[in-house]
């Protein structure tokens, strides 16, 4: 086979658009939600999948515009050989008819020296945190229920040096696909309906949150 | 995946690159090698715009290479030799760095006329894979690179002597010692990154020689 | 009933008080017997305990004697009698004032006291205030003089209890019948709901029997409808026996279905001549006939689901058969898929589906050669497919794309080579997998038959075969051992056959590996070749034992007639006294032959070299007729031959 063709098959149709909805639950209603998700999702018969990731957020700054370009390094603490470098675009709220938030999303699996590498490119680490939670999927929809921990010692992800940021869990429903597949949004909307009133997944306008903080 | 050595094959005066390649191919076929497709190693270079990247005052260079032998991978090498092996999606991330957006100039930009590649025939003979590639810089012929891979072994020292014999028959005395990139790790396990570093080393040499007049064709 | 002695009777003059037993037998049980002519449909009968015989009565009475009391009385007696004796002896001198009836008086008084105590107790216990004293019935005091009265009251009580129960039962029955008539549909609907996915659309209740929720991607929607069977009673034939709920499955899923897998051997290589192109032949064994109309809904739905599953298998296979780019195309005709497994061997996969209506029409007595193992494999393969469709490995880190395996995710960072990536992306179609399994199946059967055939016909040496229990659907192995009877522990030859998908791998004793094709002739030839070599090794072993010298041995003899397959092996032996030479030739097809060369002492032609040592040079070989030797097999015959020639110079044979 022609090498360029092989490359093509593995490159085919870059999935770089993420449709997503967000919501949150308090710790005490977690169990109810997880049980509901177990019933709705595809991997119901098996032991539920949990995950633990360490995320480092890197910024590269520019003299002309103050907003930095952000790359995120994720490292699985379950499968420690898995590292990835991720870019997230700005979440577009769009008009009312659009059921979900949309952002560009590039997740590139890399070798483990990615943090040093992008350091040499001029990136500087801004902050880091640990995420723990549960993972479900329904078809190509991914549902994560995750809790965030701040790290008291830089670079140390062991359980005794991290502490929770807040007692609630972030619930995210997302599909990463190629751009223009808007139909996915309706499926997600329907799924989100099924989770009411345990959790309300909605289009959360990130800019408003940022404005509220400042 | 075995041990790979890459050597440049000198193009003697009065011969064109194509003639030398033909001669080498004939020689390899005489050994009983069979053709097994084409191969391509390419390299693109990006450099930082220092006025934009506030954290690093000096200019950074990053080379992005692909090897058709590893079609799902993208290799990125910085000047210090830090090599990142990643999915092909890394190019999309790179494009975020080279993209100028919202009044912001790009952090990195591609160096014009620096795209270099080695492309040619791939042969298999017994446990060896031989690749004869002609190197072109911005689609101008620059020289010949010969890659020999010995598949059953992953430690250079264990098989260097055997590879040397084969290499010397093709590239002459330049294959007296292992490639300089591999000198520091004769007893460790060989990785695909080492191949890329060898190619990058050769590519840099070819680029340096650009100022000199190109060899006759 | 009768106390022999009253407790209170004075000892010197016992008064016998006799109490007669009631002349009525005890009641053992009371039976309620159905009797139509009785006023309330039944009658109560009493069964009496048969009256006691004299001896039984005696034993019963004996049990009632309180021996302790008697003993104390006995003790009392001797003292009082002793006193009396003393009285008589000593006269009235000591106690003259004692009144002669004094003892009687005392006894009477104590008895009076006891009686009044008893009366008090009875008064207390029979009073309404039960809290002071409760009388427990004493087991031994069963005899009740008022037995008849008690029984009568018991009988009355039982009768009233029975009537209460009966009226209650009647009421329950009535209410139950009411429920049956009205609400049963909902109860059954609840049952259906617990086992199947139902949803209400408009006025109808629809259910889903497709496999989509477990990963199927078959396009049939598999919808059934739940109806009240009372809606259908208008049509007449439906009856109450079946409950009030019925399910309506799509007509194409009615009846029974199964996938028939058949491995046929087709004489000759021409496919189209012999191929059964008639397609839709229904061969439905009685066991999975159509669903009887009175079958309960569960069974009906299960069968419909099975039909759906079989259809999915067939559709998948048919699609793959059409898409595949095999050198010999697979044929899909009607409900049949025919593929060539080996030259002359076909695999036919037929979807047998009977809707139940045309059932009686066609039932030709076909010789069913249905392969249950392969049918099961097909079911298994489809279920695996379903599983893979919805079960993805979890992404780590969780931000990675869904649906990629860990290996694929790490393909970039690990710099997988082209070949590794190709292997990863290749997924075998179900048809290819089933063809592989069929090939293996056929090959294993063939190998088994070939070995068994040879083992049965070969008497010298013997073949034994051990099949390994560790095998998979595409690999099996066995060990074949060749032995000569009587010499099994001395020399044995063995080789292992590993049966793959379309070739055999044979590993012989010394580690050489042979690859054989699917043709059984190759295996036959190989075994015969091994047998011929076994004979040589037996000979070699015997020769060494008897002190003969091995002069040369060869497993591939270059001279003599060509064997039809394999090579003949040879062995040349010299007798211990160097006067005879034996040459043994063993070929797979020519069998074993033994030649003898002996020195000819009287060789007059040898004038040039008269010395003895040249005697045997150039002498002729003569074939030894082994059939004239005693012995069960070649090994024992050869042993005899070697023994004969070892020492004796004068004897000669052949």
C-alpha cells in the first residue's frame, strides 16, 4: 500500500468539534445520578468505569493580545502510559435553537515527555489539578461525572496531598465529531431530558461565569 | 522494529543522482532483495516569532517529521533534541500556534523553502529492510540517503558488525562507525525516535550545504 | 380408670373402691366425608379407637400406679405394723390411752384436709379470675368420663369452623372470578412489562423484540403489539384457556426458524453441476415447528426473537458473501449461501423459516446433515459482534475519543509500524470466521478418519492416537504413537499433528516440522513413511541388542524401485562373527524386505584371492522369506532371524 494512503486512512476525517452540555450535582445525590446513568447507558452490565486524570494547563503569551493560547496536558493516573495534549476552543453558545454548546476540540495522544516539550516551545504552566470520577457512554455520547481536586504540592498527585475544590460533581455530556454534524445535538438534548430532574444539563455560558468572577 | 542506520551515499563527480540511485537499486536487487513499496520521510521546520513568545527571548525551532514506516505517528523535535512522538493530530495543534487570530500575530511560523524529504524504493532481503532515498529540499535534489534496518535485533552493539558489512558495500567507508546520533546509546533499546533523529541530522547537513552549489545531477 | 387402692384408705383395713370404665371407645379421628345426599354435601364420621384387650388394659393400669407413693405407704406400713406388733407384744401397758380407731381418724382427717384443699383449688381455678391459677392438662390424665360430651362439642365446633372456612372460600372464589373477568389483562401486561420493553403509542401498546439494545445494527425494527385477547374473541377461535393477553408479532417473524449449516461433499470439482440451487427448501424438523396458537405469549415472543436473530445472522452472512472478494465467489441463492471450503467440499448455510402455514406441504425426508457445532458458532459470532458494537474500552485520560482501543490511542506515541496498524484495522468478517471454523472442522474430521483408518487396517506395527483436550475452534492437536506389539517399551515412534485451518503441521520425534496440505492422501503417505521408518528403528534397536554391527543406515535410499510416496529407508547389519550381512529395506509402499549375504566357503571362482577374509566380498544377496518365520510381527521375526545367525555358522536358511 502506498504510504501516503496509509497515512490518509489514519488521518481520515479529523474529529475536532465537540458538542457538549454541562451541569452539576451535589455529592449526596451522586449515587442516584450514577444509578440512573447505569440504567441508561450502554456499558450497564459491567462494573462502572472510573477514571483519575491529572491535568496541567499551559499558557503561551503574546505581547500584542493579553489572552493566552491554552494547551492542556492530560495524564491518566489509571493507565499511566497515556498522555495527551489538548486544545479547547471557546465555547460558542449560538442561538436558542442550537441545543448544545460547541467548541473546537483537538485531543492528541502523545509520548510522556509532552510537558517538557511544550515547555521548550515557550509554554508556561499556569495551574494543575486532579480530576476523579466516573465515565459512561451511550453510543458515541460520552458522559463524565467528575470531581476536581487541587494539588497542594506541585506535581504530586498522590491522594494525601490533594484536596477537593468543592463538594459538587461536574456532569458533562459530550460528543466529539467532525464539524457540521449538528444532528448530534438533538440526541444529546433527548438524553439530557432523561436525566432530569437528577441533573439539569444545559448550555452554560462560560463568559458570563468569568464576568461574574471579575 | 529493529535497529536502523541511515547513511548518506556520496554522489561522485560526473554522475547524476538518478544514476547513483539506479546503480544502488541494481546492486540491492542483485543481493536478492525484493521491492516492497515506496517510502517517504519528510520534515518541515517552524520557528518562533520571538517578539510574540514572551517567555522565550531567543528563537525556538521545531521540526516536524513523518515517517511512512510509522504512518500513525508525528515526530516533533526541538533544537535541544527533545523529541515528542504523538498522533497525527499534533499538526492541527501546530496550526493553532501558527495561526494569527483576533489581532494577535502567530506564535510560530513555517520556514519557507525548508521542506525536505527523502523518498524512494523500499526493499526487503531476509531480515534486512533497505531503503534507498533521494533527498530533495524544496523539490531540488540534494543527495542520497540509505537506510538499513536489521529487524530481529533492538540493540545496536549486538548487530552493528553485521550491518556494517552490508552498509559498507553500499556507502563505502563512511559506515566505519555507527551513526553519530546513536553513539551515546549503543546498548539501549532502539526506538523509532532514533531513526527520526538520524534523518534530522542528515537533513540539517543537507540544508547547511545549500549555500554551496548543488551537486551535479 | 380404676385405682386399685385409694390413697386415703387406711392401711390396716384397705377399702377397695372400684371405678368402672365408661363403656365407650375413645374417638381417634373425625372425618369429613363428601356425601351428596347429606344436607350440606358431606357428613362427619368418627373413627373409634378399638377397645383395649385385657392385657393392654392391665399394662395401661400398671402405668398409672405411683410407685413412689406406694413405697412410702409400704414404708409406713411396716412401722405401723411394727408398732402394732410391739403393741401386741408389750400389751396396752405403754399406750393404753390410745384410741383403737385413732389411726383411722387421723387418716380421715388428713384426707378431709386434702379434700378441702382440693376443693379450694378447684374453686380458685374454675373462678373467672384466671390469673391466680391455671390448670395445665396432664398428659396421663387423658381419660375423661365426659368424653362423649366433649366429642360432641368438638364436632360442633369443627362444623362451625368448616362452614366459616367454606363461606370464606366461596367468597374468595367469587371475587377471583371477578378479577379474572376484568383485570387479568393488566396483571399480564405487568408480567410482559417485566420481561420485554414496552411503550404506549397512542392507543396501542408496542413492544420491542429486536437486539438493538445489546448492540445489533440489523434494520428490522422488531416491533410487536400487545393486545387484549378479548378484542380477538370476535374472530371466534380464541378461547379463554390462553389468558386475556395476546401479542401480535410481525408476520415475517412468525413461526420458527433456524440456521442450518451443512458441510456437503460434492463429487467432482464442478460447482454448478451438483450445487443445490433450488434455494428455498424448507426442512423444518417437528421440534421447532410453528408456534401453536394457544402458546403463551412468552414463548411466542421468544420464538419471534429467535427468528429475528436467525434472520440477522443470515443477512449479515449474505452481505459479507456478496461483498467479499474471494477467488471463488460465494453464492447467495434465495435463503442459501454456498461457499467452497475445500475442493469438493461445500459449506451451505440455509435460513430455514417456516411461518407455520405451509408446514404440512413440504417435508421431504432429507438426510439431515446439520452441523450443530457450526450453527452454535454462528450464534456466538453474532453475539460477539453485538457486544463489540456497544462495548468500547474506556478512554484514559477521559478526554480521549470514545470508541478507540487503548492500542489505537497509543498507536501514534508508540510509533506503530505499518504492518502493526494494518493488523489492527483488519477485522475478519463473520463469513470468513465461519469458513475458517468449517475448514478446521472438516480437516479435523478428515485427519481423525485417516488415522483411524490406518490404525484399523495396520496390524504391524500398531498406531495409537491421543487427542489433546486443549483445543479451540480453529486449532486442535493429537499425538500419534507407533509401536510394535511386544516391543512397545523398547522402541516407539511418535509424532504430533497440529491441525490448523487449512493445513496440518506435523512435528516428528527429532523436532523436524512438516507442513501438510488438507489432502488426506498426504497425511496417509506421511504416516506410512513414518511406519516404514519405525520398522528400521526397531531393527536397529534389536541389532544393537544382539551384538550386530550397524554398517550403514539411510532414511532416503537412493537405489531400487521408486516408492509411490516418500522414501524407503535401509539398514545394513553385520553379524557379530562378521560372516553374514543382513540388508533391510523398508518402504512406505513396498513394505519391508530383508536380504542376507553370506560368505561362500566353497566359492570355487575365487582363485585370485583365496584368503578367507575376502570370502564374503561380492557374494550375492538373497531375500529372506519372512513369512516362513515364526512370530507375530516383523520385530519378533527379525529377532528370531538375528538370533539364528548370531553364532551358528553351519545353519543356513531361506
